[in-house]
């Protein structure tokens, strides 16, 4: 049964940078909106407090005007005096539309109470008002059969001749609402404007982000397509490079086989048999290469295996036999008596060693030898391939392993690159050793351990 588990890498892939940026924008928008709402609530509260304070100040001024009237402190007022006081209170109603009623009490007895219902006279503003504490309270009044909430401003003052007088002015609750109405309207306008700007900014940022994501996706798709095309080119060149050597060997063996049959003195059975077997082995080598490229798309499924180093080296030298013979070269192989077993990928190791050997045959002078030595040091198998060619300058010893690095017009620049890739994939190394003359490639491969499956040795 195949089960899948979520890994941190999968979560990281889901949370792409654009989603993080978008989440941050939404978070900032939410925090900003919450801050604006909080500021509006606080501003509304402060506006109501300020409006109430304004109404209280206006009430203080109103009570000052009423207390300044001589009739408030006088005793034994005539009807004409009460009529004059009533007219002055009406004039206050005319100026102050928010005042609902005015009442005057003396020693707890209400002497005067008037509702706002007519407009007459003016108040005498030259007299000094009675001094006293002004209090603000909330009440309800019955006005025309309806109950209305009002603010009551009351002031109690001592009379010069003894006793106290209380003046009350009832102010409609709408007075506070009217005082804060303008401020609230401005606040609502600013709040709506701020939300509009915030929302517009977030939408604009989100739009730009979406466009950027779309463009990035297109660039990624184009880049993947270009990478696939480049990989296809590398793969095709790699197939051509790896197949060219064994096909050349088969062609040379076939030519030598044809010449053997055309010998005037007759063909030599041993030679024919040797050439035929070489063709078969080279064909098998090509089949291995073909299987390797089939599995190139899923390298993770491959498992390392035990490789008998001497056997693998001899197979490669045998495949290159026709090329060596045509180039006038000989192969020398020195190996210890005890077999050395390495751990790696058999097909890729053969590819790597074949590419190194081909490189040696291309630069070795005619009549010389390509020498291969095998040894074991510590936990590694050491393979050295030496030729007597012109050598490689120290400055180019790393560059020759780069892709498409070649000095030959007919070269692909993939041989040593593929060789390093194959060897390093198995945990080994390859480098150019520092020698007095010629060129020596030094390959290290990990030795097989005691617990490794030796039955898969090839």
C-alpha cells in the first residue's frame, strides 16, 4: 500500500511567497480596519462628552441670565411683575430652541413654571446673577401627553433677605445630539474615506500581486520548457556520445572480420571467433547503455550494487580493443591478485570509465600505451588511467569536467562531465593527478562493506 506523508518541504511548497504576501496584506487590512473602528468609537465617545460639556456651559450661561433677573430674588411680586418675568422667559425660549421649560422654587415651593410656547420680551442683562452651584441631571417630562427625556440644569442660591431660591431649566436631549451631530458627520465621512482608501489600496496591491504571480508562473513555465529542451539536447548528445564508441568498435570489428575472410591464405578461425565474440560483447554493452538511459528519468529507484573492479575495467578495455588497435595503441592493466569489490552503479561506472579511456586514446601518441592501475587504499578503490599525451595545464584541470568543455572540433564536451556525474553519484571522486608528464585521471570508488550483498557483484 502506497501512503503519502506531509513533509515540511510540501508545506513550504504550498505556502509560496505570494500567498505569504497576500496573507500579510489581508492581516494589515484587518488590523487597520479594526484600528479605524476603535478610533471611531473613541471619537464618538469623546464627541458626546464634549457635546455634553457644551450643553452644560450653555446651561450655565442660561441660568446666569435667569438669576440676573431682579424678580427671582424679590418677594411679594405683583401680577405685572410675574407677567414681565414670563415674557422674559419666553424671550429665552425664542433664542434657545433647545430649552423646554423654566421653573423657579423658593424654600421648596414652586412659584413659577413655564413651558416653551410663546415668544415675547427680552431679559435684563445688566443685573448681577445669583451665585450658586449648577447641577445637571436627567429626567422625563410630560409634555402634551407625551413623555420626553430632558437634561435638567438646576441652581440653588441664597436670597439676600433669607431663604433659598432654585431655578431649573429643562433642556431637550436633542441639544446634545445637535451639538455632536456635525462632529459625528465629519467623523463618519473621514471614517468612510479612510476605509475606501484602505480597501482600494488593498485591492490595488492584491491586483498587482496577482499580475506578478501570473507573470512569474508564465516565466517559470517558459523556464521549465527551456530546461526540458536543454535536458533533451544533453540527453540526446549523451546517447550519441555513449553509443558512438561501441558502434565504432562494432564497425571496426566488422571491417577486420571482412578483411579476415578475404585473406588469400584463408581466414583464421581463432581470429574470426575472437572478432565475433567482441562484436557480441560490444552489442551487450550497447544494450546496457540503452537500459541505463531508459532508467535515467527515475534514478532514485536504482540501488547500488557490488562491482568487481578488475572485471569492469577489462570489459571496458575489451570494448575499446578495436579503437586501440586502429590507433596503434596498446593497453596495460595492472591489478592486485586479490579481487577488489566496489559499491556503485554498474552501468554508470562503465560509462564513466569508458569516457576516461576514450579521452586517453584521443590524446595518446601512436605507438604508446594506455596504462590502467587498480589498488585499494583505506575504504576506497583507486583506479588510475595514464596516457603519454601532451598533458592538461593545471588551470584547465577543473574546467575539463564542465559541460560542453572540449578542445576538439568534433568533440561534444560531455564525456568527462558525464564521467564525473556518474562517479560522484556513487559517492566517488575523479580528478586529474599531478604527474611529471602525460595525463593521469585518478578515480576513487567506495569499497563494498562486509554487510553488502556480494551476490550482485558484476
